[in-house]
C-alpha cells in the first residue's frame, strides 16, 4: 500500500468531512445540536512530519493535526472544540 505523501491525505482531510457530516445530520435532530470534530494527535515530532510532507506545523494545526510533543496540544484541541 502506498502512503499518500501530501497534505490532501484522506486521514488529514477528515476534519472537513466530519463537519460536512455534521451539517447533513443536524436537520435530522431538532432537539439537540450535533457537534462533530476530528483531530489527529501525532506522536511523531512535528519536524519529522513537516519534513515528510513538506508542510510547516501551522498548516497541520489548521487541519486539526496536533503534536503530542507540544505541551499545549490538548489546550489547542479544546480551544478549537469550545
């Protein structure tokens, strides 16, 4: 199996797909608000991931890819969710 080596990898793009699903499901549930989010919490250092994909850390973070080496990764995730 060949790994897709670009920022358009389906795993990375899932953060958008989950929001599209949220939009489609919401009209079916009028009693409550549906909120769906997707994050990748990478154990691989950001420098290694950036070198592999050729994309800088802020670009990953804008796509909900966060790095466990970052002491603020959980806070960043929660700030995007809340």
